[in-house]
C-alpha cells in the first residue's frame, strides 16, 4: 500500500480533504493509465512531502523556493517559480489550483481559465503537462499571465537568469540616469495622448526614469524583456501620485517626494531574478505548448473556441465575485505606462468587466428594466434575493450606490451565464468546470444580506447545459492591508459537469 506523508506546514481542513481526494483519484488514474500509483502521486500530488519515503515534485519545487531565499519558513510557499513575479491582487492560491485539477478531472489534457488573472492556474496546468489557455478582460492581467507562462516554457533551460540579470541591470542604470537628468523624453512608442495622461500621474524625473528603462527593454523584445517590465510594473503604485493604499486612482497629498526609482526597481528585480533561477532549476516541460492567453471576454463563444486547445477539456478558474474590485481602475497607470491599452479606453474597459460596479446612466436603466422583466430567465433563488435586497434598501433609505446593487447583481449573473454558455459550446458531455468564488454581503447591521455567489452560480449553470455537481467549501485566506476591507469571509469551489445535449 502506498504511504503518503502530508506537507510539513499547517493544512486547512479543506486542504486535508483535497489531499485525501488526490490520493484516491490519482491512484485510480494511475491504474487506468498503467503506471505505478506512487509515481503518479509523486509527480502530481500537491499536499504531500513524500510518497513511500521519496520527496514529491511539488515538495522539491517549494523547497527550492525556500532555499533560494534562505528561508526556513514553516508556512505554505505560494510564490514559487513565477507565481511571485507580480503583486496582482486577488491571486488564486497555486496549490489550490493544482489540487483542483487533480481532483476534478486528473485525465484532462486541455485547461482553460476564462478569468485568468495573473495566470496561476495556467502555470499549474503546464506543470502537470497540460495544454493551457487563458482569457482575461484586464489587459494587465492578460499580459502578466502571458509573460509568466511563456517564461515557464523555458523551465530547466540554462541562461534565463543571466539574460534577465543583464537586462535588468541595464534598465536599472537607465532609470538612475533618467531620474538624475530629471527631464522626460517621450519614446516613439508612447502616443502624445498617453504621454499627457502619464505626465499628470508621475513627476517629471520619475517619468524620465521609467521611460528610459522601457526604451532599454523594447530594444531587446522577448520574454526576458517582458519579465523585466513586469518587475517595473510592480513599483508603479510606489513611484506615482497614485495613493498606494487606495484601490482607485486617487492622488497623494501635495508635497509628496518620490523615492529613488532605481533602488525600488532593484528590489523588485531581485525577486524576479530569484524566480528566473528557480525556473532554470525546475524540470523541463516536455511537449507542453506555449499557452495562448487572450485579452478579451470569455462571454464570447468564438474567443473561447479559438484559444482552447484540443483534448479532454477542463476549466479551473476563480471568477470575480459579484460587485468585484475595480481591477482596471486600480491597474490603470501600469496599463497605460506599459502600452497595454490607451488612456482613452480605460473607462470603457472598466465598465465592461464581469462584476464591475461601473456603468452609464443608460446601462443602469437598461439592466434595471432587464431585471424587472427577467429577460435572462434567472433562477428563482436569485430573483428572490434581489427582491430582498431591494426591500431592505428601500426600508433604510439607502443611497444610490446601494440602490444599484440588485440590478448590478442581475447584470453580473447575466454575464456569468453568458460565460457558462460560451464554455458549454466548446465542451463535450462529461467534461467539467470548477469555479472558486467567494460569498459576500451587501447592506449593514441587521439587514445585511448574504450573496451566496457559489450556490447561485451552480444553479445558474443548470440553465446553460451543466449539472451542478458539487460545492466544496474552503476557509478563505486572511487578507491584510489595502484589500482587507474587500475580502470575503468564505469561498467555495463549484463543480459543474457538461450535460448531454438535447435535440
């Protein structure tokens, strides 16, 4: 009998449950594939230190991460390989993504994340030998995910860290010279309109520093240059007039003095260098294609069909929850600075996000009308919830933002329904979708109303060609700092299976 030793860090109850499922399902999959169960568990398992006394691939990866940083931490390492390259908010826990692939469908070969974020599930899918693809409406997210996954295609190959260190060193020198000069020179790849926008949010010496560094990177295009630019993107909040602790782009008080840009970048680049060193030491990803990552909407069936590789298909994703964080607004300076979208498009991008709290007066009226007439034919549980929220808001004389919540929720679930329909159009019967999403609330005090997004998504999926198979509850990770007030109290994975089509 195969003997497994659990990870040395403290495990949540749900992680122990996932580990038990991994043991059972990976063992069964090994038998069907004619390989040894112990070998399968060592190669794919998540929450194990050893299998039959031999270290697992995951344990070796996490140990390398800790060794490179001189750390003896007993906590779970979540920033190994390229996962720590960018401080993207709302990150998917990489161990959770890996374990869900194993327990939802360990035989799947083609992974899609329709809300890819910074690419966590894509990286873990690649490490498990899958062809992967991602979609995200946030240009910064799609770029970071594309950079991280492309870097992972060079796993096990020497030279990556040296290339990165050389280019980052030249970029750092250019930054110092630019900030010392103090006068920015607009690069040819920056439009006059975007330059005018950036000049309102960066002091001249800071803009000179970052533009000079970007010129150095653009002279050597490729994944290494993209990784250097990702490290630069990490410090944008610290070097701009944007108030760092605010999710919106609001200004610091007058009189603020910018820091030494080159020194801040050097610290970010040091973390990037360690990520490249780890990637060099990781096993080669034989026969794993470069992932496709599209900046676009997963509500479009054609987009889903174009990016999703052939094979047995699986979706693992962590979608925005209802009335989500203002991701595009939070990231807008990086988006414009890196040339990912023009400044003139930011408002439209923000309003188009699934879960956005932003809309025009016309859209507000239209979605209010859609809700009143139930144009989308929503599950009755959702309609009842929206009526309760409206009644509570009316009784309390809530302001316009809370009054808008029911119609915003209706739009959110309508958009999620469109994504489910787009996914189902590219799936075969029996293929699975798993979505990790939080439970959140609206209102306050005695009339605070829970929005059980996981259960509502499960019920919604049944109207778009799926069976609502299972709900796996998770204890949410504690969040601190600027996102603490927006954190959800609990999360759950909703598992849905593509149902048979009717003729």
